[in-house]
């Protein structure tokens, strides 16, 4: 399979799109992200900001990296060389919002996840999930997390929950949804102000908003003037596991060649440089 | 021996009047009728309990010619365009710091709620589960739906009818439509997912999961 | 009619009922409602509903004073983000700051005044009155009373000084400054006399950092991001970053070049660079006459001469050609800055080392007319009558064994220091320690009494100039939530203590509230008539001159605004004293001692690693579990990272327990092999333990810092350890 690094061809036809009627008036969008891993310092602000925004509970007692819920997770990868030639990179990995042959959508027996034809967002509605975890197996990016426990917050902290996101119960799978509740809020704001289109600045996911080095650029990949579209088309932008053909809408960008090569090999290798 | 029995049976059959239905059918019908009536007449009142509102608020007293308020005077939006629903006590306190009328409800409002600053725990007829997202601004301001389309005749009611709350799930019968005897799967002017879905289809508006869920 | 009801009749009856049941709503309704019931358990919390509004304040969880935009539902904070355009953080927050509003609900929050049992460390509640009367008794009987202010420079700091001034033997102290550009060494090697310095990133083309986490946490968020932006390939105004440290830190990984040196040899390395610069005449030409100790006997060049490149290379482990190339890079790509220290849990360098770093700065022209190091004036005090009558001294300057009663403020958000630094200042018999924090964080864990203060976002507080920022700045943090009834503001506690101890200053201390105190200080800042203010509400910056009265400044600062003083011109007309005010012998012998201590290759050094402020205090908001417990992104404090060869040489196995023993104690950690770690180094996080979302029942205060070797000058840069498997 040829490397399609650097090209961006978001598929407009999508067999996984729901067959519901599309809006006649609204403009079609394809929301995506470009993450500059040369700027990522591995600070984890995106992980924390995302969890707070999306009402993810703090770790249950006994939760670990396998059973915890981190809709965006930063992985560290090394170039595999020993000290002092070792160099590392941090990859924040959320749901890659696959556009084509979306694996989780095609396996879900409940239709709990679908690709929104209008925005391209792969939206998961946890209430509908029955917890079979087939999607977790299907997702090649390990971007899906299961609620092994009922969510509990320390006493009083439930007052700080975000009203725009519903808390899940145990037994359902959840994942990054590109903070589509913020898109909903942006639409509401535009409607209240009498506008037909949202202000793009009103819709930014929590991870992109909280990144201290602004490594995450978010926007509409179909809008050629937008920063995200331009960056996605750049020579050194790439996607993870391109050869699988999932056409993810999350791009990465690095000037370092060894980092770009990592995208094909699988991120788990060399997580701490041990090969 | 056999002959006697046969004779007895023949006699019994021959002696039956024409208009009485067979015995089996009677029991069948009896079972059917009893359960049907139980299911349609008694059961709704078993599964739903009547919950009275804490205050008998009269919409017409506020929207009528005397005061002339409009829906959006109390049921308004905040600066981000989010609908605020039923107003907080501070809205009532704008006028009702002292009893204004003669009713006991009015005095209850002023003394039990406005003075101590206690929120009234209204029973919300249209309460939906957490995962449902309904933006009023998009429906009322952008699509131009009138309040009455979904909230029927609230603005002219003189009291608040008791809410019929399901004992099992805690949600109101209003979600299914007003009529207590509506069959569960008959589309009516309710607020179930299928009702929203129907209207979206008819209006040609987008209808993806992420449009209505959060 | 018939002979009675027989079975067939019953069957028909049941049949009819069944059909009726199917046609009635009963089964369908029950199924429907049950399904809804199972999806809406009543123990799943329901988010709050209501009006959404935004409020603005300043974060107090570390000294960097980021501006915070708080999203509230009916005035209850539900989410935080940075204030766009704010000079200190420009719209960003760190992982800890993003969850600041959750600190109030931390499961380990100390609910009311408690005494701590000395042995079990379990807290027991005590009524406030009793606590105050007991503490007053201790204060009155004590031979020495001190306040250890972990966040000096705030308005409350002046009140502590006032209180202490009314005692016979009162000492106001704070942890030794470790800012990245400490004032001490700059002032000792030049005739400059400012109290603090910052760095002007916009002017800097090259930065060499000695252990300062330049790209992951030092400086303000805006500065970090700016350095990162300039450091990237293809940047229009590139800034090269060289990171000199032994630890494989995130900054080291992101810098242009990581120069790994053996632990403790950083200053020798700097001396090697100075050697090349002096020998090849690459130093800044503005250093003309009037410099002492640059050439000749007892001079920097004589000292540097004792450390030729071959020797430096042997000591530090860096190849000598690399040292030469680097020195030329630094000298030829000016403006350059040398940043040293600022390592949140590594403590400051020794004063001789600091002099060498400052000298390097001078040689490279960083301090001077074209320099990148800029002075920052002190902020005014909150009132003329509140001039400090007790001067503060650094913790290292407090005489040993002189403190009987110690009051600690700001343990949860200030610097994390080894307890030894504090304990050696306490009297050996029955010292009493009172902590005014609301969490069992950092040094607060060693207290005998805890009088919990309100949490961040629950009280008025102010934030002075953060580390490294190029100008003086001032921010205010306002209360957005109600503190619990049992929380006591430090000022209120101090008032009760002043009355109870009959302090001569009690009238003055009791005359004011925190809000008035801060407003007084704002008025004094207004009177300076300089600088500009960032108005967070309006999103614009205006000069002080354009304001009619200080009331406008108060309004802006109480809404997330930020005052910044004028940028000072570089310090000009300086003369330099290259070996400082100390006897040259001291610097020479200190360097020799360092060269010896750096020891053999088989010596294993313990290097603690952590983040600033609340980050290393050991108690963070529960959402930090995402990066500590639910992923491998940050290591908890019970993991020791070593290179595979060091591990194998000591008989260790990856993932198995290891005993880490120093001359001062030992601890059991989990070994983790990592081939990017230097041989002979054990890297251990200070801060979050695994599972800190759980409630702590006792105040156990030990972390890796407590087994570090503390030198007589209160530094702890190198500690030798022995590793053994369990």
C-alpha cells in the first residue's frame, strides 16, 4: 500500500454515514485536527482538560492504564537509540475520526456510533451502547475506553460537572467526540443571535483549547482558508496507520523523519525506548 | 355403558339454547375484557403517580390583560443563547416580595420561597434524560416554532395540572403526549425521540445522533 | 350451565388474558419504563443546570500567576481556561491549573483545625479556640518564632512580618530563591542592585539552560510557549536552546541539543565554556576596564585555566570538542542568556557555582547594555505603615536550632523543599509546627497543628512577579466559591493569634481585611504611575496614565487583569567583579570540591525531578489521575528510572522493587529501565503518588527529597545512593 503521507483527500461519500436526511441549507463540514508533535511537550494538559470538559470521572480505585478512561491520551515514543542519542516524541492520540470504512461504526451491533454526514464527526452516544466492546477491538488506534466502574466523584465534586455533557454509566464504551457539545453550543449561540452559520472561533475542542504550546490546530478541513486545512496539506503532515485506509481526520505534523516513520509502524513499539 | 354416556351428551348438546356462546369463548372473552380494561383503565394510574406542583401557578394571571407578560419575559435565554427554562426564584422575587393577591398560593410563594430565597422545586413535565439535547434557540428563534407547538396551552392555563410521573422511570407522561390513554406507540404530539425524528424528517432538517444527543 | 369450571376454561381464560395483555399497554410500558430506569440510575450524578456565565481570576497554585477564565453554572465553577491575551499565560493553563476548581473537593481536604499525633500522623479535630490558645501559649513561651512563607511577596507576607516584629525573637523566612535568574549571583558579580531579574525572550537568540525546565514548565506559560515557538525549525526568529542537565527531562528532549553532564558538574562545564571564551577572545567587548578578577592572579581566567577542556571533559563526561563548539556557538550567536537553577525540586546551586554562571552571563554580554537579563523593581508594600520592620531572610540563613515555633504558610502552592532544610532550623526538643494549608501537601505533612485555610478560588490573594518574567507584574485572585465554615483565612488566624498573644501590633493587624489590604497595595502600585494594565474583560491593554483613579485599577485587577511595570533598560554602566565579593579562595576551592565529588563513573546519583508549585506538593486535583495513574505519561513518585546497564550492574530487574539508600535514609521504589537515562543516575519524581485520588487518612510527609543529601549551604544538587534489589 503506498504511503499517502502528505495528501489529504477527505472522502465526501461515506458508506457509514447515516441514511437520514441531510440538512438542505447548512454547509457541509469535515472537522479535523493537525497536531504538531514537534511542539508537544508531553505536559498532559490536553488529557486533563478533556477529562474535565467531558465529565470523565477521576480514576476509580484500582484503575490503571488499561482500565482508565482517557479520551485523549499522550503516548511517548523514542527513536530507539540509547543514551545519548535518544530522542523522544509525544503523540496525543484521541479518536482519529476515521472517514472511510470507519471500523467502530461497521461493527457496532447497536448503531450507537455513526459518522455525521454534515460534520464528519464520528459521534458515539454511550446510552445506546450495550457494552459488547466489539468497537474497542475494531479500533486500530486503541482510542476507545470502557467504563468498568460506575463513575464516582469525590463528595461535592459532582457540582463541577459540565452541564453540556451527560455522564455515562458503567458498562458502556466512550471515546473522544471532538467535543461536539461545543458545536451544539456554538449553533445555539448563532441561532440566538440570528446568524445562520456558527462563528468558527466558538467551536474548539477542549484539548486544542488547553494545549499550552498550541500544538493542536482544529477546524474544518474542507475550508481551504483555514489553518488546519493548510497544515494538513503540508509536506510533513501525516496520519497514523495510513495503510489501513481509514482516512482519519486527525493529522500529525513533524519535521523529524524518524517520527514520521513511526506512524506506519505502530505507536506501541518503543513506548519507553525499550524496543 | 358407552351408550348411556353418549345419550347423556346428546341430550346436553341438544338442550342448549342457540344464542349462548360456547363456554370456552366466554372465559376467553372474560379474560380478554378484564385484562384489557385493567390495562387501559387501571394500570395507567398504577404506573403513574400524581405529583402536585408545589405552587398552583396560574399562567393566565400573568399573561392575561392584567399583567400582559409574554412567554419570554420569564422563560428566556442567557447571553450564550441557552434556554433557561423555568425561572429561578429571583425572577418571581422581582414582583412577589410581598403577597400580591388574595390567594393562599400567593402568600405561600412570598413567605415560604421568596423571603427565605428558597428555590421552588417545580416538577418539570418535559424533563428529558440527561443524554437528550434540545436547544430552544435553534427551534424557537431559528426555526420559528411557537411555544404552543410543543407546550400546548400552558400560557392560558389557570393552574398547573398535577404531573403524572412514572413510578418506574421517574419521567412524566407528558413525554408521550397528553392523553393518558394514548397507546405507547401511536405517534402523538409527545416529546419522544420518534416525535422529534418525525418533525425533523418533515422539515428536512439534519438528524444525526450528534444533533440531538450529548 | 356446566358442571363447574374445568381446566380448559382456565386455559381459555388465561389465553384471553394473554391476548388482552398484549393489546394493553402493560408489558410494553413496563419494558419501556424499566429500560429508562436502567439507563438512569439515581447514583449517577446529574450535572448542574442554570445560567452560564464567565468570571475571571488569577491562579494561585504556583507562583506563575496565570489568568484564569472560569466558566460557571449559577456561579458554581465548572470549567477553566486561560484568558486570551493575558501577558503571563496568553490563554493557556497547565494540567494542574485546568483542574484548580476541583481542589476544593479534594478527598484529602482538611476540614477543620486539627492536631496531628506525632507518631501515627493521624489528625484529630480540635476546636479553633483551643488551637489558638495552645498555639499562643507556645508562641509566648518560645525562644524563637518563625514564619516560613512558601509563597513570599504576597500582601499577607507583610502582615506576617508585622506580627513577627512584635515578638521578641521573630524571624520571617522563605525558601532559598531558585528562579532561573537568581538575584544573588547577579548582584554579587556586578554593581547592579535590583532585587530580581527576568529574561527578555524577545531579544534572546540563544539560551543555555543549566537544569532549568525551559520548555516544560519554567517561566510563565506565555514565555514557555514563546521559547517553544522560536525553537522550532523554520521559525522566523529562531532561538536555540541548549539544555545542560543529567536528567532526561522533557525540556532535554525538546531542546536543540541536550548536553548530558554528570550530576553535580554543571558549574565545571560552565567553567569549561568560560575557558574557551576567554582563550579565544570571544567575550563581550563592553567589558572594559573596571572589571575585577577577570585577568591575572586570583581571577576568573586563572580559575578557568585550571580547568582545561580535557579535564572538564573527564569530569563532566562531555567530549572536549563539543565543549569548544558550544562555547563558540554561545558567543557568536548573541544575544545569549545563561539560565541556571529554576529546577522546581532540585533547589538552588551553591553560591560559588552561581558566581560561575553569572560570570558566563557577563562574558556573553547577557548582563549589560545589550543583554537579555533585565532587572525588575520590587512591588510596593500594601501601605506606608506596613513597611517591613522585620527583614526577611532566606531559609538557609536562619541559624540552626533556633526556631521553637514555626508557622508555615503556602505549603500547598509554593516551592517543595526537603524537610531537612526546615528541621535543622528547629530546636531539637519539642518544636511546634503550625501549617496554614488545606491539604496534606509538602512540608505541611510535618505539622503538629493544621489550621486549614480556604482553598484556591475561595479567598482573596495576590500574586507578585513570577520567575523569569521580564517586567514586574501584579495579579489578584478573587473568591468565587464559598469556603467551608471551618476554613480560616490566614489573616483571620493571625488576628486571633495577635490578640491572644497580646501582640503590640495587634491593633494594626486587626484593622484590616484581606480585600482592603490588597486594595491598598493596588493603590500603591497605581501611585507608581508606570506600566500598563491588561483588562481581561475588555481584552485590551491600557497604560496607567490613562486611568483616572486607582479604583479602575482595582476593578480591572479583580477581574483577572494583570499589571506589568515598564520594561527596564538593560543594566548599563556596570562594573564587574568576576569572583564576587567572596574571598577568591572560596570559589577556587568550591570548584575543586565539585570536581572531586563528581566522583567515579560507578557512583550512582539520585536526581529528583518535579514540577512547580502544587505540582510537586504531592496532592493534586483528582483529575491528574489521567496522567499519573490512567496512563504512563507522568511517573508517580514511587518509581525509580534507571538505565538498563546501571540496573543490571546492581542486580535489579525492570518493574521489581528496589531499595534506594542514601546516608540519610532509604526508600523502596519500583525500578523502571529506560535506555534514555544516563548511566549512574536514578531519576525519581517528586510529587504525585499512585492513587492520590483516594483520601489520605494520615499526614505522612516523606518523599525522595527527604533522603537527599543536604549540604551546609542548603543545596542538594548531588546525592549518592546505593541500589539493591529487595
